[in-house]
């Protein structure tokens, strides 16, 4: 990106992202894949998957130990694929963006609290 392009670049994200590493169970109909959540925000998540999925595809995620290292409590929600690309550094793995499409109020509140804790740790 040239200096001129950097000057004209506008971040389009509504919410800041926070880098994380969480293992997630990803359910696609009857199939279950193991994915890695690599960043979180109130609007969505970044994920690594061993399979490419089409944009707009809705899946179910289950993330354990996201709320506390000591707790097995986790979050379960649905998300849609916003974008997906093959990674350059890890052949056979795909990095994607997920937009949360269905989440309970309790889980959303827990996710917001978790993100706030992440933000507080980086200040």
C-alpha cells in the first residue's frame, strides 16, 4: 500500500478487533469441524478452518473456555461467513470472517463483557 493509499485508508469496521486463540467446534449440518477463533469483536469473529465455506453460509459455533480459563462454560451461537480466503502460510487452511447472526441475549452480554475485559488488558 502506497503512502497516499495509507493516508486515504478508512477503517470500515464498526467494532475494534481483539486478537485471541480459542478452539471452536463448528457445526455444518451433521458435520463437525474444529476451528480456531483468531480475533473477536462485538460484530463478529475471525476464524481459521480446514475447509472453505461459501460467503453467506450459516453455521453454528460452540466456543468453550472463552469466558474463563477455569470454567467449562462457553458460548454457542450462529454466524454467517462474511468472507473466506486460503491462508498463504498454512496450506489447506482457510481464514474467514464471521458475522454473528443469532445469539441469545445472555451470550451476547457475556461476549461483550469478555471483549471489554480484553480491551481493558490492552490499555
